[in-house]
């Protein structure tokens, strides 16, 4: 490799750098950006997922929607509170990490949460598809949704067990002759490297298949929701026209009856009774119109409004999971692609790393973005979640608003 400032410093002054000093210099030069990025994700993700878990678990009625969000929040919380801090430690001690057991355990946890998060979004996409496109078919019950979440985590654990074989503490060379350290990375044996290539390709294949399933499922869901929305709008427009037509007919009938009634009143009572008749007529118009509205509007508009509310709620939930899925794969796919390149063509990876600079480390840990943004998506899309968070803080800090017992 080319000579670096560290190498030049050692040769010109005769002062030998220790591995700790070299590590710290490399950290300041290359890794500050990714550490700041991970610290921000740890802080925001741990707080956000803690809120999502508590609010959805305590304040929402049992449903598939609540089950999936609670499980996702728990997985994302572990990722932000355990996996991301480990990455920070690993980056900071890039040349002095010497615990093989810690390396294997934390890499295992890292793989479990990242795989489980992606698989969970695939399960959610299938459930959304069945609910929107097969409403009269058999739906997943709340218990079955919980079982699906447990199976997803179980499959993720099975897929992540390979981490105990793949990762270990290995020697890491520096660009200074005779100076080397140790790092938590993939094993250097030929068997480990070959298995790592196959393993990375397998994860890439699984994530691609799930991503395609999500795209297809949400395409059909979007089409179904659009048809429902247009149908609701058409039915509501017909209902309004029917209401207006009914009011017009009842008004014409009342005017005819009133004219006949006025003709039957003696002329000598005209001065004394005209106001009474007019007031009574106005009252009749008012009451009749109220009756007409009640008989026409209430039986039809109330279910219509309830249906519209349910449709809006379904659309918001679907949009929430759709955005979460998109963000997840935007962060996860670059990581897998870079790992495949590193396993298959180390020289190409070196060129890519030099071209991207410190941005390479950010892309390698882009999968944490999904763990952090999920609660933010809930906050922006689910207005009920925002209200419940406000009520929670109102109770905690004894603000004027009250923690209501209403649940959804």
C-alpha cells in the first residue's frame, strides 16, 4: 500500500506508534462520521421504539395491527439499544477488539434483529393483502398473527446461527510494517470465506424475494383501496342527491297543503291569525325538514361515515407499513450488496471503499435506518399514536390534558 502520514511520521522521527495510538488516529480520520450517525440512531431509535411498544401494547385494543407493531417495536428496540452500541464499540476498537465470545454473540444478535425485521415486513404485507383483497376469505386471527411473529423470529435465529461460525477475532494488518491488531470480523480460513460468500448470497436472495412479494402485495392492496375509495365517493354522492331530491318533494307537498289550509280560514281572522298560520307553517317546514333529514340522512349517512372512517384507517395502516417496508429495504439492500462484493471480489471492494470513503461504513450499517424510522413513520402516519403520546406525557408531567381510558 502507499505510504501514509503515520508511516512517514514513524520513519522521520523514529517514534514507533503503539496499536492503540494508531487505532485512535484511524478512528479520527475515517470513523467519526459513522459513529455520530450510529449514536444519533441509538438515541432516536431507543426512545421511539420504547414509545411505540408501550403505547401500542397498553393503549390499543387487541388486533393484528397492534400485534405486528408491538413485535416490530421490540425487535427494533433491541437493534437500537444493543446492536448499534456494539457497532460503535467495534468501530472504536477496530484494532484492539480481542473478545471472541463477545464478537460471536453480538454478531448473532445483529443478524437476528436485521433478518427478523425484514421477514416481519413480508408477513405484514401478506396480511395486508388478504385483508384488502380477500375480505370475505379466512383472515389471520390475532393469535395467529402472534404465532407468525414468533415463527419469524425463530427462522431469523436459525438463519443467524451461522454467525457463530463465520465471525471471530482475527488479525488486522495496518499500513505500518510490523504493526497489527485484532478485530471482530469474518474468519480468514478458506472454509469460512467460502461459506460467507454463500451466506451473503442467500441473505440477498431472501431479501430480494421478500421485497418482490411486498411490491406485488402492496400493488394489489393499493388497487383494492382505490376501488373502495371511488365506490364510497360514488355512493356518498348518490346519497346526497337522494337527500336533496327528497327534501324538494316534501317541500312541494307541504306548500300545497298549506295553500289549501289558508283558503279554508275565514277572512275575518286574517289579521289575527296570519302570523299564527305563518309561524305554524314555518314550524311545519322546519320539523318536516328535520324529519326528512333524520329519515334519509341518519340511516344512510352514519354507516357511510363509519365505512369512510374504517377505510381511512385501513389506508393509513397500509401506508404506514408500506413506508416502513420501503425504508427497510433502502437501508438493507446496500449492506448486502457491499458484503457480496467484499466476499466475491475483495479487490473490487477495496476500490469501492476508496471511492466512497467514510460513506462505505455508513452504507454497511444502513440497515439500522429501518429500526429507527419505524416509530417515526407511526408518528407521522398514525394520528392516534400521536394523540396517545401526548396524553401519556400529559399524565406523566400532570399537564391539563388527561390520560383517557379510551382505546382503539
